[in-house]
């Protein structure tokens, strides 16, 4: 079992920045690829970013590429999502997730999920 908990969400104006953090406990954190997903009201959950166990491979949705950066600290069992140049359409509940599977862009690939943190971007 892996337990995940997000923090860092909040309300920010368009163009601003937020940094989300996800703390993991349980099994060996470094064994897992970590991902961030988001879900806006009335919409399906969508992939945002993912990072392999070593941190050397990262993946981004086209909608956030160049604005968001995912990183991890295996010594501290944390993964972060730095979000810059935020837009109102980034408003959603953001969740971190963990997987040992090869695929990273589908929510079905992930076995463990956090409870989510709300990000609201005002125009």
C-alpha cells in the first residue's frame, strides 16, 4: 500500500503560480512512477504530468507543457508540481497518483491516489 496526500492548492489570479506537493508513505516511494491528474466540474479526469522513479523521464499534457514542471525527491518521498502562468481553465481538483506500470497517461494505469487538492484560477 502507498498512501498519498496533496497540499498546496488554493486560489490564484490568472498568470500567477502555485506549487503542489504530494507526500507518500508506505512502500518504497522510489519504485513508483508518480503522476498528477486533474478533474474540473463536469469533466473527466485528465492527465497533467508524470515522472519516472529516477526523475530522468518526465511527461506532460500538451495543455500544460512549458508552464508546469514536475519533480520528485526520493529522499523525502515527495513529488511536486510547479504551476506557472496559470489560466482559468487550469481550475480543477488536482490529485497525485502512483503506479509501477509502464503507461503513465491513463488514470487506469495508477493504483494509488491521493484525496486531491483544489486549484482555482480567477480571471
